[in-house]
């Protein structure tokens, strides 16, 4: 680098001195990746890079490029750290959610285990009730069938008795009719005999009267 280039660079070095002083002051108070230091570092690095190129001063240009590169690496590292922290925070949230879910599942499992005997008792009682209901329904069907059979047998017996009673009544009625017919015949026969006797008596009386009349005429 020539003495002329160095001489020409002196005014620029004097001009950037206030920015460098501010940068040194901020370095003790703010992190390298803070917004004010990042803005200032980029401004100084850009100025050095442009001035170095304009003044044909490689030292200034390299200094500017190095500052910009350092600032970019720091910003990139900050972004990566922020992303890593975000991922760690997300992992913590997921892990906490997993722990809470596991706790809920353990609690639910414990509640199910605690309620299992009661549920088993309820299921057994329900099964017994269903079995009792089926048995009662079966018994009711059997009783209904038995009652129907008994009723049919009773009806058959009653009908048979009615037939027997009707047959007996028919026989009695026939006997009464036959007896009445016999009595009527006997009555008619007696009446006819009586009429025959009356006619015989009348004839006998007439005959005797004729005999008496002839005896009277002959005497």
C-alpha cells in the first residue's frame, strides 16, 4: 500500500472515529447481537468496504468486509440460537403435554381399575336380571300353554257331558213318547171296547124286547 493511499485514507479514518468510539462504548453495555450494535457494525463495515474500494486501500476494504462478515455470522448464530431455543421451548411444551397426557392416562387407568369391580358387579347383576326375565317369560309361556290345554280339555269334557246329557234326555223323551203312545193306544182300545159293550148291550136289549113282544103276541 503506497504512502499516497495512506495519506488519502487519513481523512476517512478521522471521519469514522466517532462511529468507532460509539461502537466501543456500546460494546461494554450491549451484546454483540443487539440491534443497535448490529446496525452500527453494518454501517461501519459497509463504509469501510466502500471507502477501501474507493481509496484503493485493501486494509480498509478488508477491515470492512471482516466486520460485515463477523456481524453476519453473529446475526446468523443469534438466529440459529433463537431457532434452537424455539425448538427447545416447543420440545418442553410437547414434553409437558406428554407428561400431562400420561398423568391423565394413568389417572383414567387407575379410575377404571378402581371402578372395574363395581362394573363387573353391575354386569353380573344385569346378566342375572336378564336370565330371570327370560326364565319368567318362559314360565309364563309354559303356564299359558298349560292353561290353554286345560281349558281345551275342560271344554272337551263339558261338550262330551252335554252330548251324553242330550242323548239321555233324547232317550227319556223317546221313552216318554213311547209310553204316551202306549197309553193312548190303551185308552183308545178301552174306549172302543166300551163302545162295543154298549152296542152289545143295546143289541141285547133290543133282542130281549123283541122276544118279549113275540111272547106277548103268542099268549
